[in-house]
């Protein structure tokens, strides 16, 4: 799975969660969900494909482990108990979904690190990191029935639908706030009469 797949599917799942559990709807900060959705790849691709590409040659390292998710969750719980700040919990939950979307349970040496050993499986080395990312992008967006391509299409569709929903809500809120004063007063009078 690549950028649109992780972002769209994770944002969509959190949107559904907020819909099903109205009590948390207002507490979901989608910017932090988006960060968590791509955080494992930001960290591991930077480490394993850019900085230490020759020695590690992998885009699935420490941030694709269960212990990394547990660390984020513990930090999130601490911050939530201390200041009622749920943003780090959102990052940890979205990062967990990232690992599930990547099927990390099928790579137990990485997923359960360090329980099965201290080293990470080495991937195929590339000539340079730019070449690696260009090949990855080409493979991700070449139309076929692969898991990566289909998840990218699904993710892009979900992002488009969420943006359309956000735009329609913003437009409706804008129209509501710009009603003529007489319409707002008559609406207030009608609501007041209903309460009696």
C-alpha cells in the first residue's frame, strides 16, 4: 500500500468510527489521523531507503513493529491522562491501522521485533533512493489488479468523498451563518414558541 491507500482508508475508518460513536466525533483531529496513517513509512523509508539504504535496504523497520505502536499508545495515554489531549492516541491508532493495512502480521520478524531477533530482514538494495521511490511509484500506479493499485484507487476515492463531504458541510455552515437577520430572528421566535 502506498500514500493514497494509507491516507484514504485510515481517514475513512476514523470517519466511520466517529459516525458510529458520536461521543468521540468532535475529538477526532483528522490531521493527526493523517500523520499516523503515514508515520511508519515516513520514519522507516527515511531510515532504511535514504539514510542507511546500503546497510538496511528496507522500508519496514522499527516503525513497522508492534513495540513502536505500543510506545506511541503509552505516550498517548500519558498525555491524555495529563491534559485530556487525545492527539497522540489518534496517531498511535492510525499507525496501528497502517501496520494492519501492510499485513505486517505476515512478516513476524519485523512485526514482533525484538522477540524473534534483533535484526530486521534486509530488502533488495537500490542504486539510490530516488531510483527506489521512482520504481515504487511506477509500480504502485501501473493499472492492474494488484493489492497496491486497488488500495490506492480505494484510498483516493475515499479522500475525494471526504473532501466533497467537508466542502458541502463548509458551504452549508457558511450559508447558515450568512442568513439575513430577519430570518434568524424569526427562526429564534419559532424555536422559543416550541419550548413553551
